[in-house]
């Protein structure tokens, strides 16, 4: 009986997976081939392979606690003076009142958005906000969760005006939380933070409009010594909560919520992912400490500068490739579908190449030794299928040139095959008749 039920479940799951395979949206685990060039990971500053950072981590590990595990959730036995001192230094580095360490950025967002909005409050979020925020919103007590068009100040204004129809929003007794990201993980663009702050002041002058910025992809990349986009724009006092994660540019794991002491105490009491999860182990804390020491000492400043010069180089090379491909083939529409890049230079190390066949293009690049990833719905909207390219401070101009050349080879190959098929199609139809 149980085996029969299990079999029916397996059959149902297999059918669901088959639909994803058929639509070319199936996900699978993979590993990076030895010797390949990384244009995929979020290791923007190349700290994951830094010998200096590794030495700093080992020194920190050997100098501190003899206990490796945390021993439990932070409210029970997982807390330590080491963790509290680390939080104070992180808060100071980012110009915040306090910081609260979390096991991951996902846990931080899910916990924050599930408990911070009170009954009757409203959450307004960018259309491209991370999945972790969506999960938090589903569990929240907010009366409404309203999207606005990605990076659109006009779109945000329209939604906020609609929120003001609630008299308790208008008189300041209920709150509106506005959620954006410092860098969006698929498009690599940044929000118009200054304009958003001005709009909040204009429409919600009683102080009940609260901006929350997820700096997961902007940590290490923007701001003085990699302190983030908010610090780079001098808006520290305008943001209620900032999320900085450590698993990307900082080459470790975990996250911190930067906020006021009152918000921190509230999260300690009500954020379930924090309350009911075993806290970060000592080696994890030591790795965070080593990375922040590296930032504080200014060691990443030249890495930031090199990264931004590589961004300009890759964009120029991709535009050159796109131009040459369209000149080479009369049917430029076909090439556009296979490979298209934005004309405006990205400000972050996250690039994308739009393509009707992103998985095939990514597989071709990987076979040639360049690791990139094809991204398809539901991660991106339909029509936004792409190959995601991430630059790192440790990449070279030669590696970038090699990747661009391989992309061009694939487009030319696909165009030739398409042309051959078009030419033989009438003959095939005639033979069939």
C-alpha cells in the first residue's frame, strides 16, 4: 500500500520534472571543471582564491576559540562575546547603529519581512526583488504586498499614492516598507536610491515610510573600501535596514542586518529563522572577521578598481562583437535573437547576454573552458532568457577576449546551421510531395 502511494507520488513528480525538461527550464547541480575560467560565481573580488585572505583566516581561526561549533541557537548557547564584538565592528564599518548576524541572506530576509511589518502595514517591493523577500512577505502580517515596476520611480510613486488612500497610512499610524536591492542579481543594475529617498520624504513626510536595501551583490563592489551602495551614496541615515551578505564578494558565508538597536532587539525576539536555527560556528565567524579585516585595511581597494576597468573592457568587446555579427549577416534579426547586449555600460560586474538559446550558448562556452550560466524562467521573466556573466577582479583582459570570441563562434555556427536548414527546406517539401 505504502509502496503504491509512493510510486504514484514518484510518477507525479517525474511528470512535473518532465515538463521542465521539455520547456528547457530544468535545474541541475553542476561543478566547475578544473582549469576552466570562472565567469559565473559571485566571487566578485576574487577573494575566494586569495592567499592573503586565507592566511588571515587561518591566523584568526588559530588565535580564537578552541570550540568549533556554536553549540545551539543564539538565544540558547550559540552566542559569544566574539560574535558581539564582530557585530559592533561590522556596524561601525558600514556607518550603522547596530548589526545582527544571521546564518544567511535568505534567513535574514525571510525573518525580517515575516515579522517586522505590523498588522495593517503595507510592503511595497521592486518587481525584481529576491525570492527570500517573497517568502518573508508570505508569512508577514502586512495587509498588502504591492509590487512596482523595476527601478521605476514613477511606478513607485503611483503605488505609494495608492497606499495613501488608507487614512491610517496618511496620518502616519501605519507603516509602508519599501524593499529594493543594491544590485539586482540577474540584470546587474542598481536602484535610483536618491530619487527613492526623496519620494518617500515627499509622500510620507510623517516618517512612516521605511526603506530596506538588500546589499547582497553590492557589498565589496561599491562604496568606500567596499562598504556598499548606501555608504557610497551617503544615505546611511535614510535606510531603516540594510542587508549585507558575506557569501559573494567576501568569500565566506552568513549575513548581517544593519539597523537601529530597537529593530535589532525586536528581531531577536520575533525573527523565527534566528530564534530556531543553530547559530554560525566559530570557523564561520572567524572567516567573516578575516574578510572584514581585509576590507577595513583597504586591501580590496585595488581589486575594486581593477574590477571596474574590466567591466568597461567586457562591455566594449561585447558591443564590438554584436556590431560585427550584424554586419556579417544580412538577416541581422536572427543574430539579435541569438545574442543581444545592452548598449549602456553596466555599473556592476553582473552582465547578461540575451539569447533565445541560453542553455545551448552556455554549454558551448563551458565546453570551451569558460563557465557561464544560462538563465531561464522562472528565474527571469519570459522573453528575458539570458546567459549571465559575472566578472571578477582576478579575471584578465585576455580571458574576457577569449570568452567573447567563443560567443561569436557559437552565434556564427547557429546562423550557418539556420541558413542551411532554410535552404534545404523547399527541396525537402518537394521530395515529400
